[in-house]
C-alpha cells in the first residue's frame, strides 16, 4: 500500500575534491563528510559504488583561487583529475560535476566580479569553458549551480560545438538564497568575501518564480531540473514535478544534513528515523533524484 519508495538508484552522493595526496579531512559541521584528495576520492567512489549508489557529484577545492576562478576550467584542475581517476578505476560510476565559479574565485562569488558587482554575461563564457573541460575529462553529466541567466544555453552550445552533444545537463534551476548552505561553504571554502548571493539566487519567499526559472532552463536545454534546498521547499518540488515532464532532482543540502547530525549527536532525535523520513518526504513531494550526504547511510538501511 506504500505510495512512495526509496531506492539506491534515487541517490547522488556529493564529494569534495581537494589537492594533495592522502588527504581526508573531516568537515567539522558535517560529520561523516570529508575534503579528499584525488586518491582518496577514488577509494571513496569505489565504496559508494559497492553500496549500489550509481552516481556522485564532484565539487572542487583548488590549491589557488583567483579573480577569474581559473582553477575551474583548468584541464589539470582537481575536479578534472578526479573525474579521470574515478572513471579509470570505477568505470560504472556515473560522474556528475558541479559547474560553478564560487569554489575557485578569490572573492567567492559564482561569477566574474567587477567594481563589486557580479557580471552575468562575462561569467557565461567561463562557465561554458568549465563545463567543456569537465566533459573533456570524462564527466557523464554537468550540473551548473551558479544561477547566472542564460548559462544553460551557453553550456549546451559550447558542449555541442566541442563534440559533447551527448552530455546531459542537470541544472540547479530553482536555487534559493538559503542559509542552509552554511556548512557547505565551510566545506568548499566558498563563502562570498563581500555581499551575498541574493542578486542571482532566489528569494525563499517566492514560489511561482521557481516555475519561471525552471521553464527557462528547460527551454535552454536542461535535461534534469533541480530544486535546492529540498526540505524547506517541498512545495516547490511538488509544483515543478506537476508542471514539467523532465526528471526532477532535489538537493538535500548541507545545513539540512548538519541539523539532523547535531540533534542526533545530542540524543534529541532518532537520527536514522528522521533521516529516512526526510528522504521519503523529498521523494513523496516528487523528486526522482536526491543529492544527499546521507546516501551511504540510507542505502545501508535500505539494503539490510
Ligand atoms: C554553489 C553551490 C552551493 C551548494 C552547491 N553548489 C552553495 C552556494 O550557493 O553557496 C550548496 C550545497 C549544500 O549546501 O550542500 N557552487
């Protein structure tokens, strides 16, 4: 009689790639999550695959950051190295890459900055370069998370021109300017050095605007659309699912993970039950795919 099911196939596991060798540094606000060097990412990807989770999404923490985020589109960048290494050792792993500049820019914004403002159009060129560089390294899908206007079109065009017409795009289509990203920014060392992201991310108070953002991304060529965060935006997930016929992904973000972990640690909630309830709710709202730091723990419960 159960209307909603969870399966390992629903999950995408986020991983943070850093430079160096033998590095596996736990993120203080995200117990069980790590910044890992390429060799450790490969090991981790093997473990994730052996649990039956089909996909990972990679975030990069480069050794050097600069104004233009050049580490993002460097063919020898941390993410590019990780893609090659994972595909080499775990060829069945579906490797998705986060396409954004904030982890690579010295100012921590998701686009090019001039005179204290984020410039939309000049950012598109760099994001397209980054996506192509990921595809060249062997990524199976790219996921732009920057929220610049027109980036799906720019990335689709660049991928097609470079011979990657078969690489799909999962766009962070309805991405809110959320405080739930706090722990991630610690993990990715990507907190903006001035201002905030409200000029390009959405106002949490807006529901109908999400449909407009999603429609634009689909028109520009998005194959999968994402709502982010997940838990405080279940209404948006349900709206998007009802209005469009493409697969819907939801990002169960860092802050949602940290809340559960912290309360669990204090003994205030039954952590495992809360985790499964949240993941089930995200599916019930309409998400086909869930990006979640809980993926391994949830799959262990599902398969034992
Ligand atoms: C931006 C990006 C962010 C997340 C994924 N991609 C954060 C931001 O906009 O600052 C957040 C993911 C999470 O909180 O788990 N590149």
